[in-house]
């Protein structure tokens, strides 16, 4: 049995974390989880995130998100830290759970590296593709939900919630390039990446995601 990997992506404050939790709740409350469990098609429902889905990843996350005083993190060092987090996450967590038949909801994955380090920082896209391949050993998401939101609205939401982290503090042009990266990826991989209008109220965003999930679940499990 092989599980499924569903990823949430988007710019800062787009609502990934909120929607991931809403989808988890819906999956249980709608009866989908119980049904697939009873049919032996699924074993577990779990949530995770990048960076920070493992113990090593949590330590890397603190390095990446925090301030490093007088010594800025160089762009290629940042890229390699995200890749190290992912390699640990894929091999130590994602793959074993998928092999046991888990449905995994994951906050960010490979597309974030393309969007942030590739489009945002301007690092070489084919180098990033190679690093993503090295870190994942070819493990792609079964579905990626791109929560499409205007960058300034997302940053305003993040600001309202509290202090901005190291990456959130980057200038507006950086975040706009990241957004362009996600838009290009969604255009390039229309089957894997589904665009969700994240500007609506929380429940309206959740409704869009549930419609997409109903269709995918029916395709995947033929039910
Ligand atoms: N990164 C990550 C890279 O550069 N490269 C990589 O390879 C990877 C994997 C990770 C950081 O690392 C970078 C990207 C990021 O900078 P993160 O943990 O994903 O960090 O952090 P954020 O993207 O900043 O995630 P947040 O948790 O801050 O934001 P979310 O998850 O997008 O949004 P959420 O759900 O927490 O909501 C933010 C606020 O908006 C409200 C919420 O209540 C909350 O206050 N909100 C809404 N308000 C109005 N309408 C809605 N529909 C709303 N939905 C949520």
C-alpha cells in the first residue's frame, strides 16, 4: 500500500497552516478517513511541515528563521540548509509513512525552494532542481495546493499575527518574485499543482480545497 502526499504552498501569510488544519478536520469529519481506513486503502492521517518536520529539521528551522546577528546567512548556505532539512524529512519521515499507507498533509515542499531560493534569491534553477532531486530521491507530491494570494495582503496578515521572521523581513520585490515563481510552477505543472484563490474568507478557501480533494480522492481510490 502506498499513501498520498498533499502539499500546501504559497507566499507568506497565504493561510497554508490554517487550511492544512481545516482539511485535516474535514477529512475526518466528512467520513472520508473512516471509509478509506475500513477499505484498507489508508492507514493514517498525519501532518508535517518544511522546514522542521524532524528533530534535525527543527534545529535547521531555528537557524533559518532566526537572526544570526552580525553574520547574514548567504544565499547558497540557505539553499543547502533547506535541502538538508528536506533530505532528512523525506528519508526519515515522509517515505516510511507513505510506504505504510499514510495520507500526509505537508506545509511546504520542493516548490518553495524553487520559488524562494530560485525566483526570490535568483539562484540557478537547474541547480535547485538537482538539489531537490538529491533531497527527495524523486519523491513528488501527489497534489500541491497553491494558495494564491497578493503578497502585500499576505505580509499584512503575517504582521498582524506578530513579528516577522528573517525571510518575511525580505523586501517586497523579493516576495513578488517568489509569487511569480509559484505562478510559473502552477502553469508548468497543471496536473500536480492546483491554484486556490486564497483571498476569500477562511471557510470559502476551505470549500474550494474540499472540492479539489473530493475529485482527487475519487480518482485515487476509485470510490
Ligand atoms: N522556505 C521554506 C524557503 O525559503 N525555502 C524552502 O524550501 C522552504 C521549505 C517557512 C519559511 O521558509 C521559507 C518560506 C517561509 O519564509 P513557514 O513556516 O511556512 O516558514 O512560514 P510562513 O509561510 O510564514 O507560514 P505562516 O504560518 O506564517 O503563514 P501561513 O501558513 O501561510 O498562514 P497562516 O494560516 O498561519 O495564516 C496567517 C495569518 O492569516 C490569518 C491567520 O489567522 C493568521 O493570523 N488568515 C486569514 N485571514 C484572513 N482571511 C483568510 N482566508 C485567512 N487565512 C488565514
